[in-house]
């Protein structure tokens, strides 16, 4: 059971993604005091002092025991709070606490040798903040801890600002720094960053006003002059020193996410996409097949060919995509046009005459492409989508399939370690097969195994053989095969979702148009199958034994739609199975396999028996 804690804002907790009720503020304070302790062994008197501001009332120990008892029941074993020799010992995955995750990301960003990676890590750290820490809680210890965390955040922001300035993102940075300067008016390092961003953006008048503002503030409130660094920057800006500007890279900088370090396979696709890259290229494929990972890797390889910048946007609405791209091009928010046509014109104007690569991740509406594709042939756009986007002209299309077995084993080996992989090579291949060689599933399985270094691989391999529980096993909270497939499923129309649910009544993942039509009672399902192919939910698999076109679902999608098939009322399922059982023998592409067409209990076992003992008995 996965537990997650959010302390950087209102105190919240989640069990397997569902928020739990933490009770009154005092109980939340107890939880915060336990989670924020530098030592896992929290003494009773120290815990009481944190909750009651060094003045615990009579009976405080009993109240604490009651709160801790309720917390144990709330988390149902996912958060263990044991009584130790001196107090309480807390056992939980520290990475599930947003404060710990924030500190880890900041530390990794500060250690990163690459500024693009550092900026990405700092950005991830900042997104964890949802407001002031422990919002709504009070007390002296809470206030002290809250202030310390806010100081950590401010220090991280300053380091992040330095990285963004080195990357040439000064125009976008100047706008956000204005708010930070207002909140920290006497911070000379912050003000120096703001002055540098203003100078590089050509706002010399505002630079001079800001310098005078901090000079007067420091003199009136602290009785000091600006420090040497701030004075030197002011003088260099006044003299037009080119050295102040020299740090600005040509173009818009790199906004791509960092590469996945253990990227494997896809050698042919990488060559195809990096050799003479077209103006518009599409990587499509089903959920979890690794489209984004491939595209990011390719985009980084193409950086030298597009020296004026590499932009990145995760597809949402056209308006949001345009805004993101314009901000990455250095447009300040106050200068953004209001209408989409004006924004498109501004983006194309910014890109004109430049060599820029744009990556659009997870596009699901072909209409979004028109607004963001640049008009200049020197730019390129790399798109990932679960859909084929069949009506959109593309210079190159790549339809990703699951990895080969060798590549799947290589990925798992990189995650679990070569020693375990060699010792239990057969179990590793079984895990790869049970994951359907789908990169997302492999990564989740690898993450689970790496978190249990002493556990035998065969244990997970055995659990993954159970199709009914396989999707439960391929879930680590932050990554889930069921969630990923569910996102694609919810994008479909209700008619198409209904068709998939009917396919879940079958136990096999191969089927024909006539099978689906007969089972669902819909005379024409050809357009439905076209839409499901376009959405990446199914694939044509060639003609069957009788020459009829067959289709195939990925094994994990088959597990998902069998879960969804439970939504079909039992009597409706049985009627569909009776229709299929009564159909002529040529409905089935492989009659000899008739016994496997129907789902396991509770889906229509009587109909399956009717097939095997009735018309199709001769095939058994």
C-alpha cells in the first residue's frame, strides 16, 4: 500500500492515491512532528513539547497515545508508528514525504554538472510547494520549522535563478524576480540577479530604478551601502560592459526534460529520426510504450543542429501550448497577446530566421498542431501522441511497438543489477514477458525489485502470471500501468469504450470484426475499429485463417478491458456470448482454439461450454 505525505502546504496524506482524513489540527500536528523529526526515535516529552509549545497539559501523554492510535488506524499499516525505548519510532518511505523529495531534488540540482539538468531538477523541486508549510497549523515549533523550510526554499530559488541566468532565460526570469524582490527587498543577491536579468533584457531604466531602491532601503533600514558585488554590477551596466551580456547564449536555450539515463533499444528509430530530420515528425504508440523517452533522447541528440533553442511543451490546449512556447522564447507575461491568432503570429515571428527544435509531448488533438508549427523550414517539430493523427501530414511517422525481449531484459538488468539478473535470468525473462515488453511496465517492475534487493525475482514473476492481479502488481503509486491505460480509455467516446468492454468479455487478445459485431450486437463496427486503431488501443495483425482481418490488443490492455467488462450487466454479457456461440464456425479465425475465446469466470462459462460441446465440438 503506497502512502504519500504533503507538508508543503495544507497537511495532506494519500493511500494509493486516495486522500485520507487526518482528523483535527492537533492530530495533524502530531503527524507533522513525527514526520519532521531528524531521528526516527521521537521522545514522548519532545513530541509533547512540539504539540503544546513546551507547556503540555495534564494528561498530554494519554492524548498523544490516542492521536497515534487513530493515525495507525487511518494508515492501516502503511505508516508504522512503534513504541521504542525512549518514545515513538516511525517507519515509512521517506521519499513519500514532499519535504524529503524537495530536499533531494535540490541537492541533486546543486550537484548537477549540466545546467539544463539542474534547471529541470530545481523546477521539479519548486512544483512540490503548494503554499506555506503546514498551512492552518500553529504553535512555536511549527512556526520555527515553517520558517526554516521557507529559508530553504528561498536559498534554492536563488541557486535556480543563477542557473536560469546562465542558460539565457533572463527575459522570463525578470518577471518572476519582480515578485521575489518585493517579498525580499533587502536581499542583495536576489536584487543582483534581478538587475542582471533586467540588463540582459534591455530594461536599463528599470535597472537603475531598482538599484536606487535597494541603495536607499539599505541606508535607511540597516545604515549600510550596497555590497561590492551589487555596486560592481551597477557600474558595469552603466558603462555598457559587454561582459555582462556575454553570458547570454544565442537563441532561447534548452527547455527539454533531462534524458532517461538507462534508455535502451530503439536504435533503428533513433537513426531514422536523427538522419535528415524532417520539418514535422510523429512518434505514436499505445500508453507506456516509451514515446516520450525516445523523443527526449532524440531531441537531445539533435541539439547541435538547432543551436537557437530547443523548446518543450506537454500538450494541453492550444492556448496553453502557445503561452508556454512564447514564455520559453523570452516573452514576458505582460506582453503576451490575448488572442490565439496573435499568439501564433508572435511565435512565428520569434522563430523566423532561427534554427529551433520544438517538442510537443502527448498531443491528442490534431487541431493543436496548426497553431504551434513554425512557418520557417529551418525549424523542426517532434511530436508524440497515442493517436496516429492520420489526417495530419507528417514528414515522418514512427509507430512504436513494445521492446524486443533482449531489450526488455537489458532494461530490467540496468534496474535490478547485473548480479541478480545473471543469477535469476529465467525469472527475469518471465518478468519481461509478463510485462508484455512494455517499457512503463518494465520500469515499474524494475523499481519494485530494486526497492527489495534481497527478494528473489521469481516471487514477482509468479505474481505477474496471475492476469487478474497483474495490473495491481504493476503499480507503484507515482507510476501505474492501469492509470496510464485508463487515461487513453477515458479519452475515447462512450461507444468506443463500450466496444472495448465487449472485447474484455473474450479471454483472447486476438479478434475479428465479425466477432466484435456478433458479440456486441452492433451490425457495423468497422468505424469503431478504425478509431480504436487510431487511438493506439488495438492494432491490425494481418489476415486470419479464413482470410478475415484480425486485430490484436496488447496483453496488459487485455487485462484492463477485462476489468472494465464487469460493467456490462451479467444478463447482457450472457446474451452476447449466446450470439457468439450460435454464430457459424467461420466467425472464429482459429476454431481449434475455441475453448480460449471466452473469458474466465464469471464471464459466460455456460456459453463457452455451449461452444465447445455444440457447433464447435468437432474442433476440440
